[in-house]
């Protein structure tokens, strides 16, 4: 019945692009009289994968014609009509599910342009199909169809376009409400148990059991004898690559009640993704999913179950993805995803970095100090580990990479603001590191890193002020040399906004240092006045000083 239509669609399909609408010449080839069962029969015939685009174009054209033909819509029993529509939806979704090809990521043979076209056509067809009038009850898409739809929810996937992502989100929001029993059942039974568990069963890390709990005794996996990096042991990484998008959607739409009851279904997939060494895009995405999962988990759930330590051990190696083994750009992305996860595991929140205000007296300085968040002994040990075995090791290994240095400074700002006075034990490491950053004669070539170093110094002064008098001379030295380096930088134009902003930050830091020294009953002027007398350009840096 639809042979001529299918032949025309095969010709059109070779040049079809997403967002292209069905032409009138195609619509005219759709017969005037047919039933919904004719369409079901047409789609049920097995076709070569190369014909899937043409089949979707034909199905879209037929359903468009069906929406305008009331006689055809009413030509069958209502319940039978809905059943046929569900079968058609299942068949259409099976045509556009984004299966990838290639034995390895380096030999990826997937035609993503074709997957994009199939996705767009499939969603347009489904969107039109569910709008067909039905007198029995509102049409509810089958769960296998909804599962395939979730594969297109993340725009970063190469098979997803902006149009297909928007359509998938709209379809899911129409059929599922976050928090209701149907959505929870869909996530637990269909996604986690029915779909993801078999895909990840052969690549589960040995640190957890098959039931998703912490393994008290690590035993060899029964798949250790198999080739670990293959489409057979890791189908989620090769053929069914869309499984990551499906899991990501499930985590984003799981509430605290669901996680409290079914967390063992999430942990094997999470740890498998985090343990995967590459590619970097997958590791970054896995860390982002873990961060979402951790934020949605009931407080202390992972620590009570013993899995907090397992996750910490899984995430921590990511902070050592440093040059030269890892390219700087990739290192920035991985570290930028790993540190926020570890910091939030330690009980701190990543608020907007706190900016310094002009505090001229000890009393004002105390009033502006941000109170430290309440953290447990275990969380404090994790923060100490992040500083010592993460940031400091990373800095000493890759200090010549200025953008990484800036990232380390920004991360320390968050940690120190959360630890408060507890960070004082690390001053012996912080001050020498900052001295290298701020006195580097080439530091002015990358102003953002210098600005991050200044902000870190301000944060240290505000939180660790009782011990700052001991380091006063070193801090004065770094402020002085940094100021003069900015003054001498030839690349800065006269009254350069960048230079003015850097100098303003330094002067504010000097103001805060003066307030701390005054609170300690130390005459700060005796230390800086000889410097100003020797180098008058330092007058603006220490302009707040008065001899007293």
C-alpha cells in the first residue's frame, strides 16, 4: 500500500537534514484511505538499517495524513486503536535508538549524522502520533519507548541535536512527573534494573558487591580472565553508549526518597564510570553525575553505608591527571570536575567565592570573617588530604602551567573558607606557594592567575589571622614585589584596567594585613615605611599606614 511512498522517501532520505519538514510531493503519495493497522503492518516489516531514515520519513508523512483524516481515525475500535498506536510507537523508537559501532573508541565507525536525522524524525513522528485523538483514555507511551527517549536528553552527545533534546524533554515531562510513583517505578525497574544492570554487570569494580554494597573482602571478578576493554565486557562504552545519558537522566530525576530505598542500584554504575580511565570526556561526565547524585542523597547516607570512603578512593586519582602525561586543557577540565566533587564530599558547599571588604580595624576584620561550616573529623581528614595529596602535589608537579595554578588557588579559596581557622595548620605550605606565584616576574603575563593568588592570600588572612603576624614579613615581600612587577610590566598600557584591578586587590590585601597587625599590637608602619622611603611607588600600596 505504501510502496510508492517508501521509494520516494528513500530518494529524499539521502539528503534529508534535521529540522526539514515533509514536502507536499511526499504527502501526496500517502493513500487517502487506510487504517492504523495498515501503518503498523508497514512498520513491522524488517528493513535494512540503511532504510531506517526513509522508513521514519514515510511514517511521519502517514501520521501527518492520519491527523487530518477523521474517517480513518474512527475506523477502528478505541482500545484496539490505542494498542496499535503503542505498537507503532515502540517500532518507531526502536528505529532511532542511537546504537554505535566500532570495536574501540579510536575506531569509531558510527555515522552520527544519520543518528541525528533518525532521532529528529523519530521524535517528530512520536510527537505527532500521541496527538491523535483517542476516546478511550489519554495515550501513555510504553516504558521501553520512554527509555529510548531518555537517550537524547543530553545535548553533549554526538547523536543529539537541540531539536531532538528539546522534544525528548517535552515528551518525558508529559508522561512522567518527578517524584510520582510511576516515575520512580520507571527509574528503578526499567532503567536501573532492566536496562543498566545487565550492561554494567561485567565491568563492575571489585570494591563493591554485585548488590551495590561495599565489599569487605575484595575478590577477583569472574570476568578477570576476559578481555577487559571490549564491547562484550563494556557494552555501555561501545554499542550502547547512550546508557550513560539514560543513567544521567535517572540520577537527575531521582529524589531523596528513591535514593534512600534503592541506592544499591546506583552505586555499581557510578563507580564503574568513575573508575574508567578514559576518554577524558567520559570521566568528566561521570564526575558530574556523581556530584548530582551526592547532592540528592540523604545526608550521611553514603557514610553510614561505608561507601563514602569507596567513592573518595575512586575519585581521588582524578586530581593527579596532570601534565605532561595529560594535556593541560584536559587536565583543567578533569581537575575542574574532580575537586568540586571531593569538596562537597567533605561537607562544604561551593558558594560564590567571598570577596574581601575594606576592613581597617581588628573589630571590622572579625565582623567580616565568614564563620566556618561544621565539619566532622572524617570530613576534616578528607580536606587535609585534598590539600596535601591533591593541590600541593599538583602545584609542585605542574607549577609552570599557570592556568592550573589559578585553578589550585580558586579551589583553596573554597576549602579555606569552609575550614576557617582549621586551615592554619597548612600555612607552612600556603605561604611559600603564594610567594612563588606572586613574586614570579612573569606572573603579570597571565593576570587571572595573579588575581586568583591575591584572592587566596586575602582568604588566608581572613581565616587564619591569629597566625599571620608570624608570616608578616614574607607577605609584605610578596605584596611589594608583585606591585612593582605590575608597575614595570610593559604590556600593560597606561592606566590599564587590568593593572588597576590587580593593584586594587593588592592594596586591599595590604589594608587587611595592617588591620591584623594592629590587632596583634604590632607597629606595621615600622616595617613598611622604610620600603616606601626606598621605593616611593609603594606609597599607594601601603597608603593606609600612619606612623603610630
